[in-house]
């Protein structure tokens, strides 16, 4: 028996933001094992609960895409999100939230 008989369930993260009739979609770089997505969702809930603003950071978003169902939207690849409570990042060591409590979060 080799790796051919092992089934691994994967997930893909997508964050959709609708603000003032504008649609922004943040996608992930790749599929992950389900436990990673569960950890992401737990951190999302913990860090965003009770917050009036969430800052999302990512690459892309330079132009609009068109979709039959979504309509016009900007597509980003997410890198991190942060609130006054803290930060969660795809890349280790890239969460710098110093100054966020004063409303001046670094990029």
C-alpha cells in the first residue's frame, strides 16, 4: 500500500467583502488541510468579534474582473488581516500591529 490510497480532505479560503456597492474577493494561494481552515476561522472569529473595522492586506486588486454571478469585482490574494485585537498572517513573522490602537496600522 502506498500514498495512492490515502485521501486527504482539503479546503480553500475565500473572503468576500461588499462595501458601498463594491465587491472585493480575497482568495488563498492554495488548498490546505481542513485543520488549517478551521484554525483560520477560529482566529477570524476571535480577532473580528466586536470590531468595527477589519484591515485586509493582499496582493493584486489592480483591476476589475467580470463574472456572470458576482458581477464586477476586484480579486486579491490575501496575506493577512488585522484588527485592534491582533493580526493573523499567511506568512510567519509578518504581523506588525504596533500603532493600530491609534488607528495607524502599518502595511
